[in-house]
C-alpha cells in the first residue's frame, strides 16, 4: 500500500521542478525588470513559492496518480498509457499558460489573468496585437519548456515494469480505493494549505515590495486558475467587502446628494457639435502637461493651454471596452467584470447619444481596428448610435499595422465622415497606434525615447503628432467654430517610472475639453478635482443643460460642491482615490498594494468609503 506513495512524491517533485524552470526562463527574459531586485531577493522566490507550488502540484497530480495506482493492481497496459497521456496533457496546458505569461508580461506588467479569455474569444485580434517577436518568443518558450518537461517526465517515470501488489484475498482489493482516498485527502490538504481556518491564497507567495518579484514567486497556473473562477464570477461575492448594506447605500446616496445647481459653465452655447477622441492607452503619467515624463506630447500640451484640462482623472478599469462604456454611460466597473460583454445589463444603462438624439444630434463611432473586441461595437449599436464603423469600412489600400489602421489615416477618415454627416453631431473616434505591437510609422519629428517603455513612448510621440495635424485640418472646416472636442484615454498604461498596475497612478488618464465653444475665461484652466471617466457624462450633460440625473453614478466635475473620489478596478482588486491620497487593494491576497495617504485616519476613512461604494455598486449591478 505504501509503494504508490513514492509516485505521489515523484509527481509533486516533478511539477515543482517544472515551476522553477519557468521562473528561471521568466527571469532571464525579463531581466531588465529585475534590476532593482538583488540576487538574494530573487533567490527567495524559490522559497516563498513552495506552498503555492505544492498546492498546484497536488491539483495536477490527482488524475495521473489514479491511473498510476491502477498499474499496481492490474496488468491492463492501457493504465500506463493513460497515465502518460494525462501527464503530457497537463504539461501541455501548463506550458501554454507559462509561455503566454512570459510574453504577455512585457506588455501587461502582470501575470496572466482572466483578460486572456476575452482576448481568446477573438483570436484574430490576438494574432494582430502580437508582433512577430512576441509570436516567436511564445512558440520558442513553449517548445523549450515542452521539451524540458517531457524529458524530465521520462526521467522521473521511466517505462519499466511496475512491481504489482500481491493480492491473495478479495478484501486486499480494498487497498486500492483506500490508497486513493488517502492520496486525495493529502492532495486536498495541500491545495488548502493545511488545517488553518483561512485557506491558502496567493498572498502566501508574496514577500517583496517589488511587484515583479512577487509575480515570479506566485505560481502561474495557480494564479491563472483562480482568475478563471473570478472570471466566471462564481466567487465574486466572497470578495465584496462585508458591510451593512443599508448604511453603505445611505452613505453613497449622501455623497451624490450634493447641491446640483451651479454657474460654472465653460461653454458659450449649450448645443455645440461634440467630437470625442478616445485615446488608446494614453497614460496621464506619460503626458507632459500631466505627468513627470516630458517631450512625448507637445501637441496635446499646446491644446491643454487653450482648453479645460482635468489633472486628476482616473480610468475605471484596465481594458478598452471598460473605458468606453464608462465614458459614454457614466458608470463604474466591478473588478474582473466587463459590462459591455453583458448586453442584458449594459442595455439598461443610459448613453450620451441617447440624450443628444433627443436634441437632434447625429451620432457616430469609428475605430480603425476590429470593434468585436470586448463587444465594443455591440455596445454602441445597442445604444442606438446612427453609425458604427470599424476597419472593414476603411479603404483597403491604406497602409496599416497588424492591429488597425494608423492614427493619421483614422483622423482623415474622421474628418471625411464629419463632412458627410448632418449637423449637429456627436462624432466619436477611438485611436489605436499606441497599442501593441507598436508598428506605427516613426514620427516625422519629435523626441526619441530609449529605455523603459520606449516602444510605447515612441508610439505616443507619433500619435501626438497625428493629433496635432488633425486639429489643424479641423480648423479648415466651417464646423470647427462650433465644435467641442473631448480628449480622454480609455485606460492607463505603463510609462517610464510607473509600470506597476497595482499603483493608483497607473490609472491616471487625461481629460481635456477643447474648442471654440469654450469661453475665453476658461481656456487654459487646470481643474484639479479628483474624478473618473465615469464623471464625463454628467459633466458634459450639465454643460449642455440636460439631465445628469440619468447617470446616477456620474458626478459633475465643474460643480464646486462635488465630492472628490474615483473608484477603479485593478488586476484582481480595486482602488480608491481622493484629494488626500489613493490606495489599491488586492481582493484575494487581502493586502493593500498602494497607499499614498499621509494621515492614517484619512486612509481608514477611505477604506470604509471604498467598501461602501463597491458594495452598493455591486448590489446595483446585480439588479441590472
């Protein structure tokens, strides 16, 4: 009965060796991200990772061990084959996840999560987003790991006769189920992490203040599996803060009951044409007029000197479909939830074009890539945009990148659309040249970046150049004088000095109102109020003397009485920003990732307010 347990130990050891080989390959590929971590701190990843590695190894071993166990009790040759098949199938799955993480980490700066399921639902998008080097590295690392792991499996489990159990009486067959039940109990205990009241979670492998070190330590397959459960929202209730729901709603309603009337109108007239430019991944930290990195956005910075620039705006989430729905519906997102992917829910939200349609506006949305991603196109069509166009509507003879047509051609296409549409109009365009694989043309002039996030920063230089040309071309058209431009990013992005998606500033994005309809007394104003993409709807509708109340979660940022806060979903967690600081919180690890509050009382109050807000938001989400 004890002999099969040698195979349990060999299986566990085999998987742990595989996990550690992945850590070494990951560290080699991302050596530049480890420059702030010393050798000793890196070596500790092989120590702190053990508990999660053991748990993952136990989960991977359960089925192969069952087939192995039958080999001890029967002569049927297929048990050995099933053992090897189940082992290799698990190896292949592991390799796909690990190789994907190595390649994706360079762009995402976090471990492979449920985002991959949304991307995989549109495999053509994945192929075009990935540049040739990413594909090369993915295939390369997959083949390297697969070859090593298969080699190790043959060394650990050689094809040689297994000494069969000596069964002379019928009751000795009971040893088979008893052995497997005992093994399952040990596997379960390993998965749980022991007998302690709180089960094992990814916090067990976190020990450093450097995100990349913790990411190496945390088992990739364990993290991916947990993310899948959260992606299915089967466990999301467990992560919502436990507060008194009545008190939470009362507090949130109190925040939104601020006096609504004010005279801070920056528009000369209430019915201008409106052009939204949704800027792909334009991080506030990468923009000269907003963050520490200078030189990439001279044209945007010039426009900011003649518009109304909001300096403390945060994205509601991490992906484009979340950003777009938040901007146009004035609604926040929940962690790991994309409401645009749930038509039955997002159709119950209001949308800016629905207000403007009642005022006689023509509405149009254009993207130079594929709007199937994140169901962005479906979201805008469901809300009744008159025109929704993407890459299939662009001239096929235009030069383009793998993901989309270049920003310069997008803006030309946009001006042509505006000239063809009736007035007044709500015209929206979503840029794409600042998205991986960064195969945009080189800017004609401007700063050339090297070092950290250089590819992104150089794409930003090109995109800003195109933006400047776009505005100059708009000025040649008669509709320019009565057109309000709204520039806002869909989400943040890693930039030099800010690569950790667990920090609040990672979600800092630009929001700029620009154009001739803005009163001269407001041009060049910098508004430091803390707000969110979700606040654009109420802010704009109030300026146009509409009904902001249709956007219950959207705040009017021009109102001097407006409460200053911004909630945002981060990777496997959430964040909260105020005029006194911001913090982020990882739901599963149950740890604070970022905290810039100077006063502990302010931090405790912010935690409480965030819990109230998230709880109320989730309850309303379930009612949609």
